[in-house]
């Protein structure tokens, strides 16, 4: 694909691309330098594929299993459907979409095939679009959660009339995210290049191969990219700058301010008079919710921040990324870190929320009992475990099985 006297490999913005890279058609390289570049990239790209495989495999397993459990808990237990948890479902769904659809294709594309897309142009557009929608849903949901929590804690407004309707909030999050991701669907396409045998290395065929034995061949690789032509460079940069501000800079500022206000309010809260056990439990629950919000915001900033900053440098200060191999390595690092945000979110949901862990435990016990009944056996003390209940916000009631009848002991 050529424009004028330049060969356009890619002009890209998003999770799964590489970098803006335009190679003059008359570029030359000595045979000795060719071999040096090839040997250097051979090792670096091998390490990259191994690391990416480990990271993507971990994300796929943890996010798929963890988020499916969380969704089943929300469906199975009505007490788990609090306002905060219903907003959290948006994050769970976006993370699940990322793990099931995006990470699986990334494993095949980057790790297994070495950047060779075999699923066709329509699927390329679908995957890129879903990736971007998932990213924006996570961002906008976090902003909504931070603002909602800030209003509830600092203003003490608890009624639905005082805060935006949850249904309206969730609907707006998905509509805005879907609209902002449309350019990724429009400009996603596949393009073929003659590639070197070195995995994930695409160099112009005009490089001289005379007087040296090089691994170049006529092998053709198909790349899945968001492709903007050179005459659309200004539009591309304007689009990315808008998204950088709208989906990263402003959200980070809002989440930081709201989280700080919430944390100060919750930790500085004092109860008048003697503090009773109910107030202590309520305070602990409030602090756990705040810790979860802080973890999610910190994970978003630390995981997505490097990717956004890298893309900003790539698009506006490309001369700083003059080394192709270094550029590629940086991309793989920030790509893996960005995708790891899903894994951290899933672990945070379970690690911080005691009630969620209890619900998951009950779910696993129910599943174990069902399996035992199918097999004709009942696990020891099964009735005792399933009979235990805890009314959150009140003293727990222990149920013991004696002579087939439950006896409540306060």
C-alpha cells in the first residue's frame, strides 16, 4: 500500500496495533546492518512472545473465571444487587468482553501466529471495535462510580431522586462508548506485506539482499490494523487528541478529585457519643467500598496511563522513537500492562469485598452439593455449611443441625 513515494505500514490508534511507521521506498541498508537488525529482533521478539503469552494466558483465565462467578453471584443473590454493585456489573461485563473476545484473538495474533491475521477484514473491524468499546465502558463506568460515591458520601444524599437514575447512567455509558468507538470500526482493515521470517518484523522489500544470505522470503503476512492514509494524518491526530482528553485526561482528573474527597470524608468521619457495633460495621463497609474505588482508579491510571502516553508520543513526537526494535518492544510492554488492568480489577473485586467472597463461597458450596447429589453422595457437614447464614449489618445467626432440626443460637 503506497501513498506518493512512501510505503505506509500503519497509522494506528488502539490496543492491538503497533506504531505509526512510514518507510521511504528508496531506503537502503547494508548487508551487515541487516544481519545485526535481524539477530537483535529475533531475540527480542521471541522474549516478547513468551512474555505476552504468559500475560495474556493469566488474563484470560482469571478474568473469565472471576467475572463469570461475579455475574452468577449478581444473578443468584438479590442482596448482592446494591447500587454500587450494579454499576460494577458494567466493569465486569467490559472486562469479560475483553478477556473472551479480545485477549483470545490477541493470543492467536501476537503469540501463536506472530502477527498474522487469518480471520478476515470484517472480524478485524469487529474485534477492534469491541476492544475500544470495552475500554471506554470501563473508563466511563469508573467516572460514574466515583461521582456517584462522592455525592453519596460528601452530601449524604441517598434517595434516587437526588442522584442520577442508575438505568440512565448505565445507558449513557454504553451509548457514549459505542459512539466514540465508531472510527475504529470504520478504519479497521487488513493489509498484506511481504514479511521476513523473523516473527512480527515487516520491512520493505526494497531493502537490498545482495551479497549476503538473509532470511527474507516471499512469505506474506496479513495485518489487522486501523489504517489511516497519509492525507488523513491531521484528522487522525485530531481524533486521537480528542479521545486522549475525553477518555483519559478528564476522567483521571474527575476520578482523582472524587476519590480524594471520598477518602478524606470516610476516614475523618466521627460518630457522636458511644459507638455501637452497628456503626462500626457500617464504617468498615464504607471504608472497604472506598478502598475498592481507590484500587480501581489507581489500576486504571497505572495500567492505561503508559499506553496513552506512549501513543501520544508516537503520534506527535515520533522522532523520539527512532529505533524500530525499541519502538516495538515499548509497544508490547504498554500493551500487556494495559490489558492487565482487567486482571487487577477482577482480583480487586474479590479481595476487598467480604460480602462478595461470602456469596462466591455460598455459590461454590451449592455447586458442590448439587454435584454430590448427582453422584449419590453428600459431603460431610454439608447441611451445617449450607445452613449457616449471616444477615449483613446484624449479628450473625449460627444454625446447627441436631437430630435433623435446626437450632438457632444467638
